[in-house]
C-alpha cells in the first residue's frame, strides 16, 4: 500500500496586523510517498535529547515545531554532505531534508527545556 504525505508552507506578507490587503501571498507544497512516519512530542532539555531515526532507511523530510514561547532549540543532524545545526526560534517551525538515518537528530534547548513536535516521513 502506498502512503502519501504533503508539506505546505504558506507565506503571507501584509502591512496590516489583520493580514488584509496582502502584498505577497505564496503557497509552496512538496509531496512525498513515504512508507513510514513518526510523530513525537519531545521535551528537549539544555543537555540535549536524541530522536532515534533507526526505523527509517531514508528519512525524506523532518518537520520540527518548537512549542515554547521564549526559548529556541538547536537541532543537530547529518546530511549526505556535512553535519548541520539549525536553530528553531520559540514558536517557530523548520523543515529539513537530506537527513541521514545513521545519525539521529539531537535537540538541545537554549536556557530551559522546551517541548517540540517532531514529524518524520520516509522509507
């Protein structure tokens, strides 16, 4: 059985706080046919926590949403080229591709533990 996943990023830029009269609107969508998915709510301490990707041969896309109101979280991962670290600001999300399953994700909070939602699609 084939499964389907879609990640959509919507962008709206407006001079008004109610987003009326937008200057820019854009919707970017990527579609996938993964055979596996993982959804976790993770508490990331300042010492870091590992998100195990061992169930995936090839993680296709990883979405991380930092639910904290004040602290950022650093996400360390490896791609086919290098090791990377990205910072996800409080209340923000990021989408990662080209993540290797051989090296898990490590989420590290800045000054106090944060809760993050992590979604992984892949094979």
